[in-house]
């Protein structure tokens, strides 16, 4: 049989999961409990670290922008709004996905890898339970919902941090900030961020599961699979981000 | 009837199985003996299609199996259950959930009987695999296969790692399986004593080949050096 490469294999897993999910919808056999468990593990457990990171990143970006603008233009009135646009379009979807990849991607690859080397995957075959239904679909849906929710939360947190810094250190009223924000940001930007988060939320579980399912036997194989899952997911996130940017916002 | 015809399997350049054949009827017990690493586990996995053979045929109830045909393998695996050497319970589920996993609810009716057969207490079932001993996990994995009531059961070293009492219990369980369900069993084991007590046929593998096949009596009186070594519990130093 032909060997699938590192890009084709996740794509293949995605296609079979998509078909599996649709057919389980039509059969009304959704593994609801498993899916909710995955959403909880991906989303709820990641909220603290992602909120903290995004808060810090948006604080840094406001202060940094402001410093540059003051040097060049001697005023920084538009900085909070600029900074928030950057956060919505770029920082929130990409940083969230990267953090999710390092937390959830590694754990998916390691968990499936351990299941492989302890023959649990073979056991699933013996029990006639499809690994797509049992492993992939819940992790995909969990990661997808988690990534979209976390991206929205990130944007919210970035907004709050930006308003706070604007009011506390730069002397702008929240109302002024709101007006300048409306000037620069549109629903189109938010939609772009959502498209990104949907793509990344799909990419992470399948790339990671791909490494887990094909991990070499032995604990070293599992370690390698987890590392590769994070490294490859992060790289693909950056590449796909560039790709979506060029389609979505470039003239 | 379960029939293997000249099964061969090579990993890389290492021939693990070389033209292994055997026949097993329902109600019979076939013990497969051999030194570690000779390919006993690989043999069982080829029967249920987890490792596809390079050449040779597997026939189950007059039907030739094709490991590439996943649909057919599903029905093959219903007819032919495998208990792994390692317990391979799903570690995110409790023992009870493991037993029920993918099982038709009506089949659970006999759970109590099978738990008695392996002497596994019901209280343990609410625990996760990591919270119970290896022996308990192994018993649970046996029960998981028994619940599916396959026509043939392949046991991969069911008594390895168990205390002598559990070993007797396991042997009695295999007798029960054959007597009550009239299943055929292939038991891979290092336990020659059990083989002599239980087996209808003993097969001895060496270097990927069947070097002895016969009844327990003929096994004990065999001139074959490895068979004699197994019977005497001696180590063959020149091997
Ligand atoms: N998936 C695999 N890939 C490569 N080699 C394998 C694979 N599975 C088994 N082998 C090799 O096949 C040989 C036989 O392995 P097997 O597990 O069948 O031995 P065994 O007879 O069951 O030994 P034991 O009594 O220790 O369980 C070993 O040398 C092993 O390295
Ligand atoms: Mg073995």
C-alpha cells in the first residue's frame, strides 16, 4: 500500500472523520459525553494560560506602538485602536492556536501514541469500534469548539486590556477608544479571525493524531510523536495564516 | 473449523513465521509453545488480521479471510476473539466501561458467570485499569472477550504474570469455555504443565517453524530436543 506523507495523512484523517461525523449524525449516534469531555479538556483547561498570554501580548503591543508613534508623530491617539485591529486579525487567532497546539496537540499525539504501543488501538479493531468515531471525531470537535471559543475570549481580553491601558496610562476615555475602534475594525475582520480559528482548530487535532497513530513503537516513539505534533502544527499554523491573510485582507 | 495454511511473515529481513499450518475444530484446545520471540503473538495476530501475513491463508468456518478487507475482518473478529498478552484495556474507561464498550446490551446478561469463571469481584469493576493490579487487568481483558462469545478464542499467555491459584482458575476457565460454549481455543503459553493437562493438540514453534505437532502424550515422549527441554523444564544451552 502507498505510504501517505505528513500532509496527506492528516488530510486523509480529516476526510474520514468528516464522513464519520456526518454518518454518525444521520445515525444519531453522537458520542456526546466524549465530545463534551474533549471540549472541557481543550477549552476550559486552556483558558487561564491563554487569557494570561493574550493579556500580556496586547499590553506589550499597545505600549510598543505608543512609544513608536510618540517618537515619530508626537501623539498616540489611534494606538489602542490600531493595536486591537492587529490583535483581532493576527495575534488572537495565531497565538491562541499556537498555545493550543502546544497543550492539546502534544497531549493528543502522546495519548494516541501510548494507545498504539499498548495495543489499545488493536483492541479497538477487535471490538469493531472505529478509531475515527472513538478517537478522532471527539478530539476534532473538541479542538474546533475550543479554538473558536478561546479566540473570541482572547479578543475580549485584549479589548479589555487595551481599554484599561488607554484610560490608565495614555489618558483616553473608553468612549474615544470605542469611536476610533469603529473607524478601523469591521465585522469582516472578526469573520477573518473566525475563519482562521476554524482552520487552526481543525489542523491541530488531525496533524497531532496523525503523528500519534503512526508513532514508532516504544516510549521514545511517543516522545518524538508529541514533539513533532507541536512543531509541525505550529509551522502549518504560520503558513496557513499567511495564506488566509493574502486571501482575506490583501487588496 | 479454523485453519491456517502455510502462514509466513517477515519483518524487514527477519523471517518470523515460516509456513506455519494448523487446524482447530470447535471444542478443541490447541496449545502453542515456543521460546520467547519465536513469533507466537505474531501468529495469533495474523489470524485476526491485525498483522497481515506475507503468504499463506487463514480459513475460518470455511471462509477465507482477507486482512485488507476491513468489512470482512469485522465479522471474522466477531467469530474469533483474541486476548492480548498485555491486557490492553482502554485506560480512559473503568473496568466496567471497558467490558461494556461496544457490546450489545443483551450480552451483558452473562457477565456474572464470566466474572465467576475468572474469579474477578464486581467491586473492582468501578476502578480504572491503572488502579488495579496487572492480574486483575488481565482477568478483565479475558472477560471482555468471553462476553462477546466468539466461536474461537485465542489466548496469548493467559497465565503469565498470575499467581499459581489464578493459574488454576484460568485453566478451569478455559475448560469451561470449551465445555459450555463449545468454542475452540488456541492458547499460547510457556506453561507446559497446563498444556499437558488441557491440550487436545500441542504445537511447538522454533525459528518460525512448527517442529512438533501432536497430543500431549506424544509431546512428552518426543525425541525432539526442544520438546524434551520444555517437558523437563530445562534450558537448552546450545540454542
Ligand atoms: N510490529 C512488528 N514490527 C517488527 N517486528 C515485530 C513486530 N511484531 C513482532 N515483531 C518481531 O517478531 C518476533 C516475534 O515476536 P512475538 O511477539 O510474536 O514473540 P513471542 O513468541 O510472542 O514472544 P513472547 O513469548 O516473548 O511473547 C520478535 O522478534 C519481534 O521483534
Ligand atoms: Mg508473545
